């Protein structure tokens, strides 16, 4: 039995669960973090931007966490689409993430092109937005990094309404796949007296994955003698001046800046 199969679990603290997931991800995905960092760093050194795509619901969080964030990379072109999040309605995003063709239109709007590097986030890895994103990247000749949970992709039935009509899995379609081992249902804790599991884990795991690939990208750029563009907090002395130079450089390259 793999470690994630015992979840949801009872009699263990949430902090210990988080530690176990992060330890396992670091151990198993360490080389993929490095590969992703190389791909991202090389693209930034070509004076290009990195696309970060959230494919429905709370998968919006990792791209948002990478975008215009102090201590994070500057040239992140996050395809933030409020219509597919809970901002515009709790289940509106669920409906839209299952609509084939929606993501292809969105990526066309963001001017995705050949050789772009795209990070595709969806902890389930099977819905229409996710698979359409991977297919559109392949059609255009873009390079892809996928972040999702293999348990969902392995166990979601072929006829489940959340699946893309093709039945494909993200992990089989991308150039680099980073597994967050998200268990089916996402929630990892059983509480006595409650009939359903509690405490989703994907926000913790995917947040960690975001930071790790950023770190590897920065290390790679430094190793090549390149000064990595990283945002500084606007709330520290001199932060505004530093960031203004980045804004001038990337304003016409990052669509939502």
C-alpha cells in the first residue's frame, strides 16, 4: 500500500499528515523539481514569460500564488479566469471546468505560442479544462509541466462526468509530470462523529511544489550567471523602486500585470 492510500485517516494530527505528504513529495519528486526548474529558468533567460494555468475551482490558487508575489519569479503569465473559480459562484467553476473547448479559447486569448513553457495545475488531472490545456499546448508546440494527483487519474471511472470526453490523464500528456499524490476526495482526516472526511491537502502540497520549482529555476539561472527576476515586497524599503523596473520590462509581456 502506498502512503496516500491510508488517507483519510483517524487518530493522526493534520500537521503530521502535512509533514508526511511533503516529505514523500520531496523524496519522490526531487528530480522532477530540478527538471522543471531547468525548463523554466532556460525560458526566462530567453527573455520570455512562463504561463501558469489553473484548470478550474481551487486549482486557481497555485497560479495566483506564483503571480506578482513577493519572493516569487516576476515573468509569470498567470491565466487567471475568475469565471472558473468560486469568486463568481460556488459551483459555477465546477460546471465550466467540464466544458470542452473553454480552456482552448482562454489560452488563445493569452497568446500562447510555440516553445512557451506552461505549468498546468489541477489536483484531479482529468477534467475538460486540464486535458484541453495539455492538448492545446501540444498543438502549438509549447512545453508542459503538469502538477496533479495520480490517485485521481488512476481511479476516476471512465464514464465519470468530471472526465474529458477523451478519457485522457494529464500525467500521460505533459513533458514533465509532478505528482502531488492527492488522494481521491482530497480530504485526509476522519473525525469521530463526522460521516465525511475533513481537511483537504492539495493547497498544502501544491503550494510546496510551486516554491520548489521556483527555487530550482532560480538556482539554475544563477549557475548560468543570470540575475533572476524576483519580486520584492512593496512593503519594504526600496521595494517599489525595484519592482517598478520589473513592471516596465514585463508590462507588455504579462497580460494581467
